[in-house]
């Protein structure tokens, strides 16, 4: 039982710290949401008017290939770990609510 406590505490600490920093980063980047939204809207408009050619099928296939290449690296095991995910969510909430 003692051999399980160390890794669980490690995952809780890492998840909490990572969640806090991701939450803080999202809070800082959210100020640029309007600019990002305008850029995405203009890109969609240019694709709709056929001013530019964007192959969405190939873009989706590229993202799928990238995700499949990460799966054997243990990302799935890390994300599906309950202590890590729980502490990450708590850290994320604290990061989003942090005072600037």
C-alpha cells in the first residue's frame, strides 16, 4: 500500500500545478478571443467565397494521424488517470479564478 501512495501524491501535485497554469494561461489568452474569432470568421468567409482553397478533409486526417501517433506514447494512460484529472480540474478552476 505504501508503494502506491507516492505515485498518487505525485500525480495529484503535478495535475494541480499543470491545471493552475493552464487555467491562468486561458484567462490571459481569453482577452484575445475577439481577435481570434474575427480571424476565424474571415478565414471561413474566404473559404466560403472560394478565395482560398482549404481542404478540410485533409486537415481532419492530419489531426487524426497526429492523435494516433501520440496514443502509444502513454498520453491516453495519463489522461485517463483519475487522480491526475481530478487535481488538474481543481487546479484549472483555481487558475481561472486567480487574481491578476
